[in-house]
C-alpha cells in the first residue's frame, strides 16, 4: 500500500529539486563545465521523478472514485527492464563526478563515452530483448524472482540488474588510482558525503528492485531526491565542492612535483601556465574584486579554450577557483605582515567581497576559521 499524501509531498520535493538544479546550472560560471553538468543531471533526474509521480497520481485518479483514497495499491513489477535502464544511466553519470572534480579536464567527452559503453550495451540488450523476445514474466515479489529463475527473461533481467549495480560502483575507485591518474587536488569532506549519498541511493534502488512491499516504492523517491537536494545545495555554495584547491608548488613533495611534470601537455599550454603564475605573482590583479575572466584573457592575450587547458593542467576547475586560490594565499601572507588589520580588512584587501563565502571557503581549505587562523599566528609570535 502507498500513502498518497506522502507521494504528494514527494512531488513538492521533486519541484524543489528541479528549481535548485536550474539555479545550479544558471549560476555556474561560463568556463566551469563540471557545475553545469551537475545542474543538467539534477534537472533531468528531478523531471524524471516528477513525471513518474505525476503518472502514478493520474493512474490512481482513474480508479473510478470521486476522490483519491489515502492509501492506494501499487502494481509493482520487480526487475523492470525499463527501470533498470533508466536508473543505470543516472548512476553512471553520477559516479564520474568524483574523478572529474579531483582532476579537472581529465574527463573529456571521449572518456565519458568510453565509461558509458557498458550502459550502452545494457540499454541495447534490454531494448532488443523487450521488443523481440515477446515473453515477459511479471514479478510481484522477491519470492516470485526465485520461483521464476528458470525463465530466460528473468535470468537476463537479473544479470542486467547486477551489472547496473557493479558498473557505476567501480567508477568510484578512480579517485584512489593516483598512481595512474596523478592529481593535485585532494578530497574534501563533501566527497565523503557525495559517496554516502550514492550508497544511500544505490541501496534504495536495490531495495526497490528486490523488495517485497509497496513501502519500497513509497520510500524510493525520498531516498533519491533528498540526497540530490543536499548535493544541489553543495554545488550552489561551491563550484567544485568535492575537492580542495591544489597546494602551492612550494608545499608539494618531490614525488608529487615529478608526477605533475609527467602529465602530457603541449608546450603552448605549459608556457601559458608559467605566464599565468608570473602574472599573479607580480601584478596582483586578483586583489581587484572586479577582476573578471575577460580581464584575465586580455592580460594573457589568449583565448578561453587555451586558458581552460592551462587551468586544468594546474589543477583548477575554472577561473573563479584559480582566483580564489591566489586571494587566499595573499590573505595568509598579509595576515603575517599586517597584524594590526582585522579579518574583514584583510579579506577586502585580498579581493574577496562576500564575508560568508570567504569564511566558508577559508574553513574548507584550512580546516579552521579566519579568526582562529589569526589567533594561531598571534600565539606563534
């Protein structure tokens, strides 16, 4: 039995998720494709859940009664091929964000396609079987799966279900393959939260596919939409919430420096990277709060495509990530030199304009607040 009131609340959450996804997409900077990609994924998923629930409400309203009953029987079909295909596509894209966050620019279109080959094969097999086999066993419970395991279509659907669980889960191993994929960024606390959200959604999916009651359907929408709402908020607060900015070169160990030098990059991009570092070091343009991407391009006499390649090579997801990194380093330098200034004065001196954004960014990188950092400097002196 499904509680229709709970379903209506889920519809409202789907609408909130859709609005937040649109905000994430619209507020992402022009040269940050990662945030835009998350916005698209959140919008698509929210629309999918919204249409799904609206369809169920429409089915319930056709029952012939004047009003929709509070509790309604749900015609569940476990191991549904359509549901497996639809969810595996979402899981596959969901699972590539950690490595895309840790190594900006590495997840190119060709690599995304390569990682999606398994789900394309699953989709092809599922569609061919759905259209050409003709026989489809209805499974209303986990017990019926065991009873009909001898049926060919049940074995195919069970195989697709297992693959749909394993394939995206394996992608989460990429962030730990630093020997083959050297990165300069490190995981943030939000990365652990992101993986936990994936585990919760995956658990809900397994429960729905193998569960034995209508409660599975009633809860699955919440298990999906609530983590997505939380992740939308993370992406609204930070354009790359899953990882921390790279450490300054002088703080890296020799092994890390050697790993970076081995990254294949064109001489033009390497020269531009050095030019960017020299510009930031000598001109201090980042201290101007109005300094824009176009100003940066004009100073470097380059185009946005080439700039993005240089930013990714240095470990940054975009222009804003790069500028905030230098502003933070400058704040720390000035905090040691000008101890008579307050945090607010140093913040504006470094080019930051929003106090809340600055405090949040500082705490995420330094694991302490700016005030605590100032107190630590005073104790050291």
